[in-house]
C-alpha cells in the first residue's frame, strides 16, 4: 500500500499517518525527516539539499523527488509506505509518478483529511504552548487547570506565532493554492479518498481503515 496523505495544516494528517503506519506496519515518511537524515549522514543528496537550505532556498523538486525515491527504495518500504507532506504541487506529483513507474510502482491511495478552514483556525488559534517544558494545550479541547499556566511545570503558556489567526489563514491560503489542484489530480487518477477530519480522532482513523481494509 503506497499512500499519500493530504490535508490542510492542522487537519491532523500527521497523527493519522502515524496511526496508519502502526496498524499496517509500514513506514511513515515525511520529507522533513528525509532531509534531516540525509544531511546528518552526509549523503550526496543530503549535501546538495543542504546547499539550498543554507541559503534559505527551497530544495528544487527534482532533488526532493530523488530523495523521496531513494527513501522508498529501501527494504522497509517493500510492503508500502505513507508519504506525509509530499507531494505539495502538481509538478512534484508528476515527477513522483514518473519515478515510481520506472520502478514498476504507483500510488494506491491519496487520502484527504477534510477539515473546513474555520475549524482549523479555531483549532490552531486555541493552542497554547508551555515555554518551560514544551507541553501543549488547547483553550477549548484540552485546557490547563489554571488558565495560562502549565499543569506540568507551572511555566507560562503562550500562543505561538505559527498558531496566530493571521498566520494560520496565510498558511491555509498557500495550501489551497498549491494543494487543492493535487486533490483534482489524484481524483482523476482514481485513487483519491476523502475522510471527514472534523469528527473524533478515532472516528477519522476508522474511516481511513474502512478505505484501506483491515
């Protein structure tokens, strides 16, 4: 099973990807992890990626696809894998398809965790992080015992810049511009599956299991 996870930032796709990986015994692959591993191990691809990242530039699509293909060719991916955070654009998706077809493989499922923007804004702008121990809370869904104070270490809780409403809206704008076309792309390929990401975490997972099979 070769799966791509789609969903806006804050839709919970990373959490679901981890649960899928556990249930089906396949690796959860995020491009960030691949970059870090290659750079840490000083591989040729890692060195190339680092030259872009050190200049604050985006790693070009071809190089990113090479890194992903290098990762999915490893032994632990022989029964499948979940790609999280890649592809993000149509050119990346097309390059990935070409590279996979050379290996005689293709993507089996693209799963979109669908959550309306207003839910995501509410979800993310309600998050609070502890400056001391890094614990996270939510003012509505997981509130600390004392407002603004961490239960674990008593330090102050803050709203991170990443979670501020204007930042979240900006990230959602970028997501819709770039990733919405991917939903159409994979729908045309006949592998697109949507699940409702507004329900309880376990119910979202059950909906995904219903798609993938036991």
